[in-house]
């Protein structure tokens, strides 16, 4: 294996940190205060846009003419440091993995930098590929995966995808990647391995590579 693609939110840190809940609040506020969507319609539209487009942003772009950069700046304006602390165990894991390591996220690059800084992991990844990689089209659509693989110049069958989202791993598997699910209970057939936290990825990779 040549490269490992790590999701960011709820993958590199536990969902128990509830960082994404802060972003959720900002998304709802943006839809109501900036876009002008009535409060009673916000939750229903978010569910609809998630089902149809994978992220709220795509629905807001297509149906409300929202400026993507304005949205990304607004919803990721959260105090990351109040929820995340350095993770020496994960850092040790990443240091021992000889493969190329990148972050592949549906969030913004700025948000990813802040998360990695809080975890003290910024120097462990050679690149961050964010929601902009395929013109704001998110995982699990296949386009951003192709763009990342093209940018890295690595074939899918030489990559491992580490994610907390089953649907995002389904696409990775369909493209030929090996897949590791972080968290959860049930392990779907398209998931090659399941771990409780990203720090356990090392054992899986060593088992696969015979290291």
C-alpha cells in the first residue's frame, strides 16, 4: 500500500468530542439568518439536501444561490480548541505508518488545519484535500475521489481509506481501495477492517502488509 486517506471529523478524533455539533449549530444559523429560510423549514431542508447531494452546501448552492466560500467560512467558525486536545497515541501511530498520508474531508481546508493543530498532527500529513477538490461536490460522490487520486498520482488499489462514514467507504471500495471503518457497531461487507479509533489503524496496516 502506498497511501492512506484519512477523513477528518469524527475520524481523527472521537465523535464524543462533539465538535461537529458546533458546526451543526452554525449551519442552521446560516440557513436561517443569512439565507433567510424560515426556522421551521431548516431541519427538513437539511435532511433533504443531505439525502440528495451529500452535504447541505450543495442544496444551498443549487436552490438558494449561496456563495460556497461565504458558507464554508461561516459554518466552520467554531472554537476547535475547546473540544480537542493533543492526541499523542494517534501521533505515534501516524509516525509509524510508512505510507503517504493525506486528509480527505468534506469540510474546509481551514477547518482541517485548525483540527490538526489542536491535535498536534499538522506535520503528519502531506496534503489536505477538502470540499473544493471537485467544485464542492462531496464524498460519497466518486468525483472527489478521482480528483484526489489524480492529484496524488496513486491508483486506487494502492490506497487505504479510513473513515467513520459507511457510505464514503462504499465508494472507496467500489473504486478499488482498501477500507477501514472507525467506530460503529455493524461491519458492512464493503468494509475490510473496523477499529474503535484511528490510533488502531497501525495494527491493521501492519497485518495487511506483513510488517
